[in-house]
C-alpha cells in the first residue's frame, strides 16, 4: 500500500489543439478511495491510464509511494488495474486467471494457492474456480477480475469504469462489494466513472473533471452541498440542480419578479441554483407551470417552468399535480453562481446543512 501523488500532470496528443489533461494536482493518502468523475471526454480515463503507465505523460510528475514512476513500465509500478471489459483469458479457468500474474512474477505454488484461495473466499468465488469465464455471469466475471488484482497485493488499485457493462441492479450490489472490499483491504484506490451516483456512494473524496481540468475536489456530501461551479452543480445530483437566471435587487434575489429572500450580495445578475429536495409544492409561493411528473413510488419529481426556465421539485404527496402550482423556496437553501464565470458566490444567508449521523 502507498500514497499516490500527481503533480501538475498533463497530456497533449500530437497535433492536438487542446490538452486532454492539464494541470492536475491530487494527493491521495495511503488507503484512500478516490473517484474521478465527469462526462465522456473529460480526461478521467486518460488520467488513470497515465497513472497505470499505459499512456505517457506530457508534463508533470506521478509518484507512487516514494517513487517517481514517469519512466517506469506498467509492470514496475506495483499497481493492479480492473478494466471495464474484465480482460480475462477465455481459455483459462477462474483459478488460473487469478493466479496468472503471480506465476509471471515467479511466486511459489504454495503462495499462489494461498492467495487465490483467500481472494476466492472474500469474493465468494470458491464454487467457480474450475470454470471458464464463458460459464460465468457478468457479475461473476467482474469478481474474477477483482480477484486477479487482489492476489497481487499491489500498492494501489486502479478501476476503469468496471461496472459499466452490468445491468442496473447488479451495478448497485457490485459497487457495495467493491467498497466493502476496499475498506477491508485498505488499499489505495483510484476509480473512474461517469456515473455520479456511483461516484457519490463509493468515494472518500471525489475529483470532478471537466475539459481535462479539475473543477472541484472534496468529500461527496461537501461537493453536493457546496458545488464550486455551475458545472459541478448540474453534474452531481439526481435530479440535477436547477439553474435559473435571477437578479439581486436591494439585497434580495428576484426570480421572475418574485423576491426569494435576502442574500447579502451586491445588486446584479446571478445564476440561481435550487436543489429539488429543498423545494416544496405549497398553497402560496412562486408560480410554476407543471410540464411533466415522474412517479417514483415513495416520491415523485415534478418538472415545470418558472418564467420559461426549467425547475424540478421533489414531492411526496399523492394528489394529482397538473397545470399551475406554487413552489415554496427556502431562502436559506439558495445557491448563487457568477453568471459570467459560473463560479460559486458565497451567500451570507445560506444555512449550513445539518450533519448526517
């Protein structure tokens, strides 16, 4: 196990007009689980491949433990990678797939047998050790890929969207398995996903990437509660935070001519962010035209518009909702962003969320 440090890491492909990754600085503590999250093309997989040694870096330094690994081959970096497509050898049994890396390193038969047996026990693969990958389900194949990484006892695990080929139900159970396993092993882990829900549930800290640069680093709930930009606000959370054009007049936010409360800011245009769970349908408030209702069982998401701008509200009522309604907006739950830069503006009147026990 080891800490992992990226110092001003960048990647520019030959002939590329723009860097795929630029100025990335991350310090990952020994045993920490870090998730790189962002939309397709944001540079997260490129960054992971640079750590693995599968991509050369154009600038910066990558340290694994106390070693600078920029010029080291993947096999010399003491990492284990779990891929999206499992990368299992189809002609080998589960046992041989898990043991393959150890055999290449010249480990003794006794050590190989012990490590494979322990990994199989942790991953509940004992009954499948003599089967070929084609006889396994997708979830079982992914557990074999994880087992192959575990037996190597590396300094760090790298995960490249390992659950993206699984169905929704299996993804939920597998991400819980991965998190429990990582906590048990205490191995430093760097995990890539475009699924923000997966990122929120797995990470000790999130690294939100956009256009090859870091938008924000922090604990999942901190990022959710205090997004640093409109990009983060719209990417993290389901449903996404609603972003609306508003204006501050006489120290109060005005939305479509309706005052929402004091914000302690100078007058001028702002981008107003509202989380769906911070709003409620009420007898009085800001008028909203209902456009669509998503029924989710215990709750529903009411989609509508205020002055032509989209808004989502989480509602737990059971009465039919349509036409014109009113939305109560808590002034202590307003998020404000600079209209020009998209960066967060501090709101002196915003209430800090209660601690989650």
